[in-house]
């Protein structure tokens, strides 16, 4: 059971790292005034955030139902 919790922790950390990278990319796209690229990055970041929330809730032992 400890192995599963450790794996979930790693997945959550990986998702947080991705969110941080997307945040930096989003700032760069906005500075370059590249709206299309910013939209794509924002969508990727929001999907990753959703997965991160889902992962965190599951890790804490609560059930999570998608709508």
C-alpha cells in the first residue's frame, strides 16, 4: 500500500511541475502577444490542473466523480 501512495505522490508532483512549466510558457506567450499560443497553453494548463485536483483528492482517500 505504501508503494501506491508513493506513486500517487510522484504523479501529483509531476503534474505540479508541468503546471509550473505551462505557467512560464504562458507568460512568455503573453509577452510576445501571441494569443493563439497562449490559448493553447492555457488549455493544456487547465487540463493538467484538473488532473492534479483529481489526483490530490484520490490521494487523500476521497471519492471523486466526474460530471
